[in-house]
């Protein structure tokens, strides 16, 4: 018995996990895969797989959502206006992307591909949790050296990005200014916001080359990208499963990353994002969110396990919460409220 | 294309060149006479595509630093050293002849001459300069000191000695400027893809904000347009972020329409470089005596040099600067030991129209005599302690370096805010203070450090670094409180010691003695002065 468990292959391991009746609660993929959507039940069947088809599936855009965003378009870039909370969320998104790229996309090798030695000898790399025992001077120096080396390596990469549901282009512009991003394509289904995005792009000369916008659905989009992002977008579409499948196809294999953020479907989310956000504090425009369209982080993780068991790895899931006056603050309860997720394609 | 003749005089002798350099910098930074008047309407607008009066095309840059003083140059070095910021195109503009004067100072082979513009730098800021920026400072020209001795000009017994090892460092401004400049040249030599552009001998003539309509072909309104900076050599720069390190008169601050609040003290400071009779052998410390006319400070420099900052009334400052150097040196000695009455007598005598060599000699003799008598009195009063005078009074001055005397007005000002769309202020452009606590440049260096970390964060988030709301406001929030606190404290100290009101004088003398004996309070004050949080 002992010997056998070690000789199980990876596939068998996964099958075991999926079919075992262990006491660890298993979050069902059925919510994502089923044909009927129940709005409030947390573990109702087949949420993702069974969304009722939108009125016009060929366009894959809900006309109510489209008109809602059309009215928001003119004030999108006013950082003190109705979209202020989105501007603040963009800061948190960028921090998250930076953290993931530095931790998972940068290899500090002792030898470069051409045989020359790096400045940093990775044998001396000290994990963060032990640098605190050093005096502040030395700790600062170690961190500075490490940061400089990581940044130098990151600079060498030239990443391409696809932003699905880019809206007015908050994320696209921020990414376009980073030196290690080579190209960004932003797509959205609402023409008014793409117009605003293009207009705002023209105000900053550094954005001219790298950034392109188009009114296009993800199925029509061609090409493979190092990074695909779907921030605050899945809860606005009628069939998120299709979007996820299509998005995953656009991620380059062997290291490409899919970033997404959306909101868990529970009472606290309703309280914070709809009740407090839209009705009480009015920091979110009315009618932006609908509880029935929220997706739990566990559902997405389980769905990926089912659909792409061997070719994906969930790098990080982080819960995030808006505190008025402070901005978006990250926390570890990714099953409640808003969350950010990064998934890498093997 | 025409170039302005730099305001510095060219003199053959090396020694006087350095000291005039120093005093010229003092004048340039603090006097108002050198700036040309700007357009009276702050927001004169030009259409973005209109041809300027110059025929040169508009150059574009990301960060434009106006002012090559210590704050501006260290900020430029910090930006070029930061991995997140070095990809920004950076330009530094200064009216002085940096490319000639600063390397010359940097290559001085001996510390035979000390310039008269010296500041005290806290240990934290020294770490910033030597550690973070790794500036090639000339350490043989830097003097660390181990404490400050404060006394009251109206009472011998009211005094306080704040002793802490390496409480601060006396550094010449030129030392900081030249080492930062050399660092920038070194970085340019190593980094050929994006060197910093240093436009010296160029004065800022005007800064305009282009009109917001017709900003782009799409007709969309540009709510945050890039400012255009016009230089006197005919060139024009448009920049993403305009940083004003341009001193008290700050054209950048005027462009941004930021008001300042504050006042001129009715006081001028006389600076001088002094040669001591002998180098201090017991403590290397700073000495400050609060005379009724203003504080006089004696600060140590390497070897047997020292620097003087004597704040006094405008008339007296004029008198002091005009005296022959031997008389001046004696007066400085007298000011630290003798009574206020003695000093008043000397001022009166020297202010007379008919002063001549005979009167000067008389006064010198008188001062010598009185100091001798007073020293003996002090020794007798204190258990015949032979070293009493050496312990409690600064080492006497032998002479003052020729042409090192200069004077500048004392003031306290604080800008309402440090940021505006695409503009931020650093150093003296944002705040000015009395030098009695040695905080001026320390605040400026703190500003530079904070601004760089704010810009780094914004750059890592891909933001437009000229945006106030999401980027620049953090800098203002970080620095305003600290600076306001320091300015307030220094101002109150100045007011406290500027009065002859008997009640206040009595209270403050008693207070100083009490604080001298209260370890914790002294500790706290030393922390504030030496920059520790």
C-alpha cells in the first residue's frame, strides 16, 4: 500500500482527488458546467456551463450592459468622478501584476543562456522571511540588490498583452507605459468606451506605438499572447465559460499567464459591492453589478481543474476589499468579496 | 542662438575664486536681484502647434528639473540611479556654469580653503548621500561633530549641552553639488542609451501652459497638458513632469500659481569662514549663542577651520561685512564671551562715521583685555578650573578668510502645497527657514528622497507621473506635515530668543537649564535635530 501510493502517476493522483470521498469539501465544477442557473444558491448546478444564451449570442454582448457602459464612457477618465473606484482598483491590479511577474516570470539563473555569469549568484539568494534577522542596513542592501537583479531580468522580456473588456483603457495605458511590455491589444464590445480609450491614448505620446484598441469580441481576436487579462469583466457577460475558454486559447503555452478579477457570489459581496457601493456610498454607478452574475473563485479554480487538469497552475488568488479613504486593500479571504487571480499555462 | 554670460566673476587666484564662488552662490540663491521678471499673467497660453518666437523645434522630455543646487542635483542622481525611473528622459536646467565650476571644485587637491556656504547634514541624510546615492563626496572636507552647545546671550549660567556622537556633519554645499554632478557624469558615461541632459548656463525665461482646446486632432480636451519651458538660449522644452528645485524665487512655483505664506525676519545672516587659533582638542561640537540681536553660531570644519553664521539686524549685518577682517574676528570672539552691554558699546563705536585705523586698534585692544578679565572671572567662579573657558566657550578665532564674508536675509516661508498638475516643488522652492537649527537642506534632501520613492511607485504602476491625484499627492502628503512641524518649531525658537521682554527671558533661561537636566526631553530634541524619527 505504501509502495503503491508512491508509484501513482500524476493523472491517477488527480483522479483520486476528484473522486475521493475525503472530508475536504469539494467545490463542484457542476456550478460552472450545468445548464440551469439558480441565482442565490451557492452550489447550484452548472453555473458556468449553463448560462441561458444571451438574446443575441452571435454578438456575445448583453445590450443592457452595453448601454450601461455607454453612459459611463464620457466620465471614465475623470479620476475623481464616477469611475474613481476603478482608478484605485487599477493601482491594486498593477501591483498584483507586478508581483506575479516578478515571482513567476523571472528566472535568476547563475548562468545566462550565452554562458556569461549573472551579477547575482543564486546560491546566495536568501528567502524574504529570513532577511528580517539582519540589521536594517544589510537587509536593505540585500533587497536592493535582489530588486535590481529582478528588474534587470524583467527588462529583457518583451511581453505581449491582450486586455479583454478593456473599457476606457485604464489598465491598457498603465501596462503600455511599462518598459518590458512590447505590445498591448485592448478589446471591448462597447464602441463608446473604445472611442474614449482611443481619444485618451492620443494625449500621451508614449502610448502611440504599443497600444491598439478595437471593438471586437474575443472569438474574433486572433493571436497568442504572453498575458491575457480579464479584469472586472466576467461578471458582466452572459456566458463567462465561453469567454474563459476563448481567453485560455489566446494564452501562450509554456509560461503565459491569464489574469482575472471578479466578485464572489455571496452575501458579503452583495453588501459591499451593491448595497454599500451602489446605493449607500454611491461610489459605484447604479446598475453596474448583478448578484446573479457573480462567480466564486472556487468555482473558477475547480473548473480549470476539470477543463485543463495538466496544463494550468493557479499562481495566486488574492481577496481584495475597498476601504473608503484608503483604496483597495488585499487580504487572504479570497472566497469572499472581490478577488484577483493569476493562472499560468504550462 | 545666444548665450548669457554667467553671473560668476572670473578671478585668477584660486582661493578667492572659491570664496567668491561660494558667496556668489549665496547671492544667487537668496537674493532677488538675479531673476528676470516673469510674465505677469501666470497662465499665458499658446496653441500647441503655434510656432514659438524661437526657430528651434520644441524638445520633449519626461522629467525637467529646474535648478542645479544641492537639492536638484541629488534628486537627478537619485532618479538616474533608480531602476524604475532611469528609463525616463531627464533634463536638468541651471543658470550657473555647472560644467566648469563643479568639476573644478571636485578636483581640488587640498582642503586649504573652505567655502562659506556650509550646512549641517543629519546622519540619515548622510546615509542617503553616501549609501543610496554613493556620491563621491570629498570626505577630507567634511567634519562630523558630536554635539551642540547652546547658551543664552543675556545670562552666562543659562546653557544646554546636547552631546551625541556624530550628531551631524558639516558639509559644504559645493561638496554636495560637485559630487552629485560628478555622479551624473559617471552615470552618463556608463549608460549610453538614456543619459541625463544637463543644460547649464541656461536661465528659464518663461513657462507656459498650452491652451486646452485643439490639443489633439480628435478634439478631445486635454485637461492636463504638458508645460512648455522656454530658456534664454532660445530652446523650448515640453515636459511630462516639471520639478522646481529653483530656490526661494522659484519660477516653477509661480507658474503653478502656488502661494507661499510666511515672513521675512527683520534679520540678515552674516556667513564667514574662520581660522581658529588652535583646533578644538576636547569636543568637536557646534556652538550657538542666542544674542538679543539674533543667534550667532560657530560650527566646526576640518582642521582648524570653522564656519560662522551670525544672524543680526540689517544695519549691523552691513557693518559687520564692511569691517576689516581682524576687527571682525575679534568681534566674533567677543560675541561668544562678553556681555550684551559690551557688544552694544562696540557696535555704537564702530557705527560712527569717523572710524579709522586708530579706533579699530583701540577696539581690538579693548576686546582682548575684556576677554582676559572675563575668562579669569569665570575660572575663579568655577573652582579655579583652568579649562573652564575651553570647555564652555568655542575655540577663539585667529582670522577670517578674505572675501568669505557675505550676508543674506533670513526668512520663513512655506508653500501652500508642493504639487500641481505636472509640477512639484522640492527644497527651498517649497520652504525656507532660519538656519539656527540647521534644517534647511535636510528638509530638502528628505523631499528628494520622498519624491523619488513616490515616482518609483507610480512608475511601477504605469501611471502618468505628472498626474496629481494618483501620483504626486502622495509626495505632498508625506512631506508637508514634517516640514510644517520643523518650520514651526524653528520659528518659535527664534521668536523665543528674539525678545528682550524680562518675563520671557527669565522663563526661557530657567527653561533651558531645566531641559539641560531632563535627559528624555534633551534626547527628544536631539532626535529632532539629527533627523531621527
